[in-house]
C-alpha cells in the first residue's frame, strides 16, 4: 500500500481487516499494518492526526499505479 500526502509518503504492506459498503461503488475499510520503523510510525501518526475525519480516496488509476 502506498500512502502519501503533501509532506511525503511511505510504501508498506497492509491487511484489510474489515469493510463496509457505504453506497454504489463506495466502501469504508479498516487496515492492519505490520510493525513499522520509526519513520513509518511517525508518518502514520501525523497523517492520522491531520486527517481525523473521513476522507475520500482518489479513484485507482492502473496505468499510473503500475509505475
């Protein structure tokens, strides 16, 4: 999984632990991350703090994401 914001990003594995259908082509998911290093933990803590409210995720672009 790649996570990024205006300040940087990380790439890590993640396991989907639950999902909830919110509407047509809209879902909310919960993920579990493996143990992360200090940089990864700091990034996730900052991102969680900056985005305390539900956010929309951009649609997947396979051509862009394959790079």
